[in-house]
């Protein structure tokens, strides 16, 4: 298997926007109204928002390539970029998304391992993420990788309030 990871730059803005729309839509469109999906996609993945996130030194994006094709991406946050107030010793995995055509190749684990590597390099003690309570496949994956539920927070999909489980893993 040929898998590579590369950190995203401003030159990747439109590719990042495209894969963000595609993977989020593939993952959640069947469980949400078209209106709420469109509202979320426009808010979270518009060019200005992605430019802001790419320019934040406390956020990093990485593309994962499978046989030289972009298959998905990872976004990690530290410090004030985290979506919840956490200690300075925490790293948030905000997004791990893999295109449906590239799933079942271990790419999610590959990106998760990259996030763990970043956390260790930055001397973080805790890696955490939010996962929708109805995303059973993702919850099972994170549990298998050693994450445990440590809380909940609200996530807004358009005008609908949803519940995300906060899952954490302590690093040694």
C-alpha cells in the first residue's frame, strides 16, 4: 500500500474545501435534512473560514494520499484553537475524514496515528475529539483505539442542536 501524509498549505485551500464538502456530505447527509446540511457546509467550509483556520498557528491540516490520490484529511488543534476550553496539555482532533471510496484501507488509523505523533512531539498529555452520538462506527473505532467518553457538548447542524460525545485518550 502506498500511503503518504502531507501538511496542507494555503495553496491547498480549494482542494481542502472540496474534500471537506465531499467527505462531510458523504458521512452525514443521510441523517440530516438538506437544509441543515447546506447551512453547515456553507458556514464551516466557506473559503474565508478555511483561510482563517489555515492561518491559525494552533491548527494544522494534513492530506492523506492513497496511491497518489487525496483520500482524506486530518485537522488538529492546540491552545485556543480547540473547540472546547481545555488545558494547554491537550490536543484536539477536530476532523478525520476519509472519502467513502477509500475507506477500509486503514487510512483513519493512519491519520489518528499522525495526530498522536503530533501530540507527543508537542508534549501533550491528552488527545481528545468530539464525535456525534449517532456515529456508531466512529465511536467504535475510537474506543478500539483507546479513547473513552469523558463528556458531551453541543454541535449545531444548521438550526438543529445535536450531541457530540467528547472522547479522550491519555498519553504516557
